């Protein structure tokens, strides 16, 4: 597994548990996704943090994730007791080869990165409006909110920076 990660150029380090590797997958919308892979005699399990509990529109937020679960290969969204969203997945030991590992990590990256902006807009729009207004009032950069300009910009706000 380590040889595959090295060849693929994926950052990793040993985890705290026996057989655990902690990987960092770079993304486009979500800058990085941290993945815990745990190898055992039974197989390989993974867990990856996606996004914290939404501040608003919880029903629509979680419904969006459940609908996406129907299309995900090898991984699924899960929610912890706080409502934070993770991806989980398992492969049997016999199924862990480079091709399967590549597919598994690709599925994690797609599931964490592709819907990230939609999840932010669904679950955090009020906070984003406040952040936008604060930045505009202080003349701060809007660069990290640029993807949401059409949702956040109000008449009189500055144009793209």
C-alpha cells in the first residue's frame, strides 16, 4: 500500500493505530481531504472527514447526501453523533490491490470534493452572507468566497477582485 501511495504522489504518514495510514488528498473545491486507512487481516477500512454539521437547512443538507449515496461506489456518507459528515468504506483483504486502492481513493476524492460548494451553500449560506458583508465593509479580499459571488453579492458590492 505504501509503495502505491508513493508512486501516486499521495502525501501520507503513519497513523496512531496499528495498520493505519493517514493520507492527504488534494482537491479543487475542498482544498484537502484527510483520509484514515486501516489495514487488518480482514481488510481495509477508511474514514474521511467531509464537512461539519450544517448550521441551517439540515433536512435538505442530509437529504442531498443520502441521494448522492445512491450513486457512490465503495464509499458512503455517514454522520457522527454531532452531525458532522464523513465518508466510510471497506474492502475485503482479498480485494486490496493497486487498482482497487486507486478506485477507492478516487471515489473518496470525488465524494468529498465535487459537492463541497453545494454543501456549503445548503448548510452555511447565512454565515457566508455575514462573512461576505464583513469583508466588503472592511475592504478585505473576497477571493475565498468568489465561487459563491452569485449567491452573496448585493447591489453596491465591489466587482471581482
